[in-house]
């Protein structure tokens, strides 16, 4: 299986998608775009500042105990 992602924001892309729908060996899956906030909630995302604070803490702990 091969996956192709097509941004259908112009006429050529939309025409290609319509053509692909008619081919017997293709399946076109349309994915609803989510807002950034919805995507964060879906993947249980955390702020970058939280990540960097934890990273700093772990680096300090590691090198203080060496």
C-alpha cells in the first residue's frame, strides 16, 4: 500500500482526486482537518515549556549525582 497526501486547495488537485476516485484500485480517504487545539487534546499534548523544564531537571539531577 502507498499513501499519497494531496492538499486539495487548487483545481488541479481536486481534478486529480476526482480522477483517482474512479480508479478500481484506489480508495480515497478524506480526513477532516482539526484545529491545533483539538490535535493537542487528542494526542494528550503538553506545553514545550513543561518539556524543557523536565529536561533541565533531569540533566541537573544526572550531572549533580555523577
